[in-house]
C-alpha cells in the first residue's frame, strides 16, 4: 500500500495538482492585468474559473489526499482523484462536467470525514466535517448555477474551517479559557451563515462573513500555540512565523471583506488577503510536514524556506496597498505572488535533493584522537 500510494500521488495526483495550480496562477495573472503569451482555449477557462481551479482542483485535491493518508482506506483516494480530474476536464473545455466532478469529489470527501468523526468524536473532527459540507454546498450551487454569490464564500469556508480545525487539534492540550471553544464554534457558525446569506443578501451576508473572519483571526492569535513556538528554533519557528503572518492577513481579509460588502472597492484585497495571505501562508508553513506524510518525500529544512515566504508577504502588500491606486502596482504584486509560489516549489525541490544526497553522502572517518 505505501508503494501504491506513492505511485498514485507522484504520477497521477501530482500532475493534476500542478496543472490546476499553474492554470490558476495564469488565470489570476491575466485578471490582474499581466500580459501572457497566447495559450489556447485553456487560458480562457483559467481566467473564468480561477477560483474553481485554485480552491477545488488544487486545494481540494491536496486536502483530500492528506485526509486519505490519515484514513488509510483506498476508497478515501476517490475524492482527490475526482477533484484532480475536475481541473483537467475544465481546462479541456468541459466546465459543466468539471463542476459535477467537483460535486462528486466534495460529497465523497464528506463521507471520508464522517469516517474520521466516527473514529474520534471531537470538536476539531466535527469542524473538519463542517468544512467538507461547506465545500459540497458550494460545489452543488456552482453546478446548478444558483445563488452564485454564496459559492466562493462557501469554498473559502471549506479552507478556513479546515485550517481552524487543524489548529484546534494542535492546541487541544494547551490550557484555554473555558469559553474559548464555544466562542470558536460561534465564530465559525457566523461565518457559514454569512456565506449562505451572501447568496440572497450580499451586503448583510458579506458584512457578517467579514466580521467572522476578523474574529477568527483574533481567536487564533489569542489561543494558537504559534505564539509559544515562535521562540523555538528551526522548523518550529518557521512554522510559527508563517502562522502568525497568516493570522494577520486573515484579520485584514475580514476587514476588507466587510468593507467590500459596504460598497468600498476592496474585493480584490479581500479575496487575495484571504487566499494568498492566509491560506498560502498556512500552506508554506505546513508543507515541510505534510509532504513527507502524503508524498513520502523527505525534506531538509533550511533558512532558504524564509525567502519565498518573505517574497509572498512583500508582493501581497504591494498588490493590496498599491493596486487600488495604480494598476501597474497590482500587476507587479500579482507577478510577485506567482514568483513566490514558484520560488517555494524550487525551495521544496532543493530541500528534497539536499536530504537525499546529504543522506547518501559518506561521513568522514573520525580522527585517531576522536572519541
């Protein structure tokens, strides 16, 4: 099974994930006003379905594969296979087929999380199930072409609830105030309600959604273990830096989302502070741990991991602070975002090679006087 899983991840899921991410980045660059060489019909699909590619085809597949590893049952691999195929079908010019594949993937993912909840009944596993249900609801609305205003907020609920659940699991042994868990449940319930209301009452739903994002950021900053591990060394400190930066961007995304709901021109800031500032910062922080577990790829952590993180933060600040006043700054920031993701991919590849060759290199023989 481990060998079969490795083959599945490396030669089936990885190409689909990379295609979805590359197409999503290309679509995002075009949306930001960056001129790209003609790429055929798939490029038009990448522009119109940017969110679908990044959230459903890319993130849905990555999270689905991570959950399949945890469940250790072969049917759990069907949802990530379906979501990965959805991205390829979309780029092949079949958006309706891709939408229904995503519905199937998300419903299958609900089933996987029911298994997880059955094995361990806890608040964080209940939140993982709620995240899967939010993804399924968004995918179903998308496939049926109804209540379009709720689709993207529900998809972001999928990512945000998943991250909140994983952070809650990591901090479950910490001493927290008795009201902390009910407060988190209330914040996340308000987020889902805001997402649903966005389909029928965009202003009210968007305002509630934005306030809940900001409240979640405050909760995470107050109770997450990252505040303690920031004083650690090596990978633990790097992860803490990624997490705390992500929480700051989550707070900014909440304010921008609420402002956009009130009519301010902050939609790009809201979407990308959440998607890039929060979600991708979380990905950069967790990848050195997740990749060895999912793809069986060992990484040697080093300071080079801070370079793409710094580039992501700087380019995102340029995009969100300057993009509203100068379209060239928006385009430059978007290019920097893409460069940060590419730099992180190269850093991971270099870390994998460093671990492999460092492990294979013979150690020098000790001197005669060494003990």
